[in-house]
C-alpha cells in the first residue's frame, strides 16, 4: 500500500509512503518549526528546530530527515523538545541582528513601517528588508523567545554588493545552507558553498571572491529560497496586484507573476504551480522584464524610414509596405529567420508562410536571435 497512518500529537495522520515526518505533519496542518527545510531541496537537518519525540525511539530525530512509518507515534511539543529548540534558536539569534526579534512593539509598528523606540536608525526593525517576511521571526514568535541567555557576537562582515541585482549580507545569514543547496541542486551551478570552519564559517564563492567574480549566473534562486534577509534584491517593492503571464525571452514557456504598482511592473516572481519552471526563473526573466517594459527607448509602434528618418506608422500601413516590397523579389531571393523566443505554434506559422506564401525554403531558426 502507498498510504500509511501515524499519530502526531494524538491526531491520526494519513501520509504517502516515502514521506518524512515533517511532510506528514505539514500535510495534516500541524506546524513544526524549521529554517533549513525547503520543499524544493533535499532534506538537510541542520537547524535542529524540527526535532520531535518518537515513541520507542532513542533521542530526538529531525522530522525533516526521518521517514514516516506506519503506526508511528510522534510528539512535537514535549518539554525535552521545547528545551532543545529554544537553545537552538537562541544560538542562531546570538549570531544574528535580533533587535526586531526581541522587540515587544514590533507588531504595533509594522503596519506603519516606523519604529516606536527611541533608538538609532541602524538598530530599528524596519531597516531589515525581510521584516514581516522573515521565517526566523515566525519561529521566534512561535517559540515565545523574549530574551537571550547567550552573549551576542560582535563580528561585522562586509556586505557583498558586487552583483547588480541583489546583495549578500552575511551578517544576517543563519547558515541554513538553503542558498548553497539551491545553487547546487536546482540550478546546478555551484557558485557558492559553506567555506571555512567553526566561528569563521560563512557562505562564500570559490576563493572567497565577490559574487560577480565567480561563476554566479545572477538567477537569484538563492535569494528566493533565503529564509531571512541575507540575500536581498537591490530594489525592494511591494506590488498592489499581480498579473500572471508567460516569459517572452525564450521558447521554454516559464510562467511568472508581474507585480504591478501605479500601473507599472515593479517586480517579477515565478509561478510555483507551473509545471514548466516550478517557480524558477533565469536572470532575464526575473530582472529583465520590468526594465525593458518601461525603458524610454522601447519601441511601442512600427517605424518606417522615410527620407533617411524613422517615422511612426500604423500596423496596417506597415504590413502593406512589407507585402509590396516582398512581392518585388523572387522566391530564392528571400529568406525568413525565426526565433527560439517565439512559441512552437508561431514558428510553425512562420515556416508555413515562407514555404506556402513566399515560395522559399530559405528558413532558419536559431536561439542566437
């Protein structure tokens, strides 16, 4: 049978064979805190926050790596589990800017994006680009941590701003390795990895060079999967609505959501429900759409050269002009060039037009164009 039954917190849960305890719990709507887990990545078990207690089993295994078994009895909120989780989250917070995590006014000031405390600007919650969208904040609130038992670290690491689209702020990094695993497992590039050891451990490129001097493709999949504010876009905008569309850059057919504000495209995110790209985008799809749509030099109507100068013309007049000029050539004097940016249907129509209408077999199709 492909279905198994287990008990989590006295609740009977149905799961598919091969699922982990965490996946079974999430499928039943049972929350288990985690920071290193990502449904798009292989189980990792690094943050130790998803530990659970399983009857007749020694120790506290991580739910994200432990397979669910038929008849298993799982407890997610025992005193032993809560104590280990609290220690794990406090160790993370001790090496992370956590003023927003411990501020009792955060929920009141967030709607207005202002700080109600009389502190320096650099210490305020709203200076973090991931504020209110931070998975660490969610876990801290869930565990009810209001103070630290450990000394805060004092080291300050330089922010890598070399990439034109996003920054890498290692001071906010929690070493969950989701960015590293994303670059290796999803994009297959391997531009970053966990480098050095112990207290000096950090996310770095080969030779610890800036991102733009590495093999990074600037696709920003690492940024999308980062649970905190360590990888952030250069420009952060909150759209008022979104429009679903298909990326026009190539013929793959990646689908995306365009973020709209004041009738302008301000950001782009991939559609996770689409089977073609599953939320993933290349650098062109993620960062190139908004810029060229509203670029002042973008052509919005056909241009026809008259007396050495380009002038705007209607589509009908332009089509008539093209038809007249093409009719003056013999079939073997005409060539049609298609593009991989077009859909298969559009390319089929174009080659049909070349052979059936123009009477030429001079058709080329190449992704270079």
